C-alpha cells in the first residue's frame, strides 16, 4: 500500500474511532417529514396551508382550525407497502415490507361568539398524526479494501493492554461496562476486538499500547443488513379564531414523540487462505426515544372571495433523547489449524442522554376556490437542515458532529400542489409534492404523486387516499465500523382510509 493511501485510510479510521450512536444521518431522519395524515390531506399532497375543513390541515397551519363551523372528529387508518433497492456496485435483493397502523386522529370544537364583534369564532382542536415513518430494511453485498479489523485495531492504538485484560473475579461483561463508564465508546470497541483475537499486541507487556491486525486480505466481502422501525408523531394542541370573516389566526403548541429501533448486522468474509481471521460478524442494536416541543403560528387570509393566502411558521423543535445500544462481535479464526469461534456478547446496554433540536420551517401557500365545484392549492416551504443541532456542552464528539452537519447540509425547499373536483357528493382528488436534496454532497430528495376519492354523507365523510413516493436514501455504514455509504431508492405506497363525523 502506498504511503498516501495508507495516510488517507488512517485519517478516516481516526475520525471513526470516536464513533457514537449519534450521526448526521440520524439527525436528518428525525428532522425530515413526509405527507401523512387524513386521506383527504394525503390525496392532495398536503397542500393545505391556505385551506381548512380538514383535521390534518390543522397540523400544517393552526389557522385552519378556525375554518370549522361545526364540531368534528375523525380518524385514519393506513396500509403501506414499500420496496427498497440498493444502487451501485452491490449484489443484493429487493426488500419488500408491508404494514398497517392508525395514522391520524383528531377533533375540533368551535365556539361561536353570540355577541356582535370582529371575532366570530373561537375554536379548540387536537390532532395527532405521523411526521415521519422510519420503517425500512436494506440489504447489500459489496467488496471493499478496508475491513472491520482496521476499525477495531485503530480504536485500540494508544490503549494500554492492561486496560483490556480482565482482573481476578472480573467478567468480560464487567470490564465492558467499566470501560464504557470510565473510558468511552472507542475503548469498548478495542475491548471487543482484543477479546475476539481480531488483533494482537506488539508485546505482552501490560504497558503496551500498539497493536497489529491478525487478518490478511486484499479485499473483503461485506454482507450488510439493517432493519429499522419506528416513527415521529406530532400532537398539535390548537386554538384559533376568525376575524371579520376574512382572516383566520391560529396558534399551536406541539408535542412530539420519537421512537426508533434499529438492528444492523455486517458479516465480513473473503480473507486470504493463510489468514488467521476467516470471518467477522458485528451486530449493533440501537433504540432511540425522544420527547420534544415546538410552537406554531398560522394565518389564512381571504384576498378575494375565491383566493386564499396562508402563512405558517413552526419554531425549532427541542428534543430530549435517550439512546440504548447493544453490541456483539464474533470472529472465526484459525488456531493450530483448528477453526475456532471467539464471541463477545456483553449482554449489557450503553445508555446515553442528550438534547437535539430540529430547525424551524416557514411555509407560504395560495389556493383558488372554484365555488362549490373544487379547489386548486399550492404550498411552498423551506427548512435549513444545516441548523440541526446536538446540544454539545463539553462533549467534543457532539461539537464535531454539529460542525459536520453545518458543512454537509443546506436549505431544502418543499413544493406541494393539490386539487379537488366535486361532483355532487363525490370528490376526486390528486396532488404532487417534491422536496429537494438537502445534502451538499449526495442525494436525499423525495417526491410523490397522490390520488384520492371522498364521499360526503352529510353528517359524515368517507375518504380514500393513495400516495406513491420515491425516496432517495444515503445510508452510512459508519455505525457498523465501515467508512462508506450505501445509496438506495425506496418506493413507498400508502393507502389511507378516513372517516369523519360532524357532531
């Protein structure tokens, strides 16, 4: 290996030696959103920023709650199917998933002002719906020139051998927990690699802090698989009013719940025949739970009888997060020409707590009302993903992660277009939305076509909504010890069924 290539690899491994569960990719997952909600909302691509009379529109623009003249309650069930395909030089199969869940629930209670005055209504509302769905599976088989041995060996450099050896009456689990509490994640990885014989010390002196890999290869094959579930839910508590029959004003306090479960496996093979190491299996399990709060203010104005203008601002969302992670490393190796398996499964969890903030979003929307025949609506919004932020304090890793985010992400615009045509009690709907790429290098853009039908029974409304989306994914392998990305394309189809009652 030439010196420049060796130096480049060393720098890469030095960067990931401080690896934590928090990554810029996870920050984006928590900060991004899709089109979720009622069937009517979904079928018009969520272009409701200047409209009302739909419960999901309240989560979009709080002023929408003031458009309701009667009490209403509604819920939505979704059935989803997705297909994820890894792009590039990789051997893999398509991963297909299906699921069904309660997508949305909400109600609104209007109070009329019986006295003369400019404020005609005071409405209260609660709407609960998804902001993002984390459910996904990725499978990829690829050949690379850097193996997991380099990750674990690099984490060990500079660590005294004495720190990696158990004491009398001390178990491997005990030492793993002690190192995590007192010396950090990197030394835990050194512990895993040393106790599976993935690398050897230069000498057996307990003060030794130099190590060499036990693996021999030109290239290795990585069989990678990740299974992720969970979602981000938003609870919008809203108060709204109507002023002079021409201006609608609303304010929401939003609470947020995040739950994410991820299981990733990477199996490494393809070592030289004379290599002591023949197979490496690295398993990581990560659970993230978070609670957040944000504020939202919205305005809808009637410019003319048929034209509506909407403006919405949602503040940054402040989250308190708890991460629980588990690891397991197994290595197949030759010893005296006998193939042995050395496995370290600490059977204990690493728990970390931190604060994280999602950047604010501003939306501007315009709609045209064709009397009782239909609606055409557009919405434009933007969010600066470069302002995603982990509260770092004295944590050097989180400070460097914030610097990475600000230099890797940028503003991203979102455009929604939706329409509805009414034929007596039947409504036909369609829409389109597109969010541009927010990565400076890479692509995580998404787009979708939407369709739907609704039937008004007078006191109730039954609606169906269908959304076909394409989502570009940049999946980092860094949490599995490999400094590389997987590019994937996810096709996601969601059918939403909603039923609303007017009370």
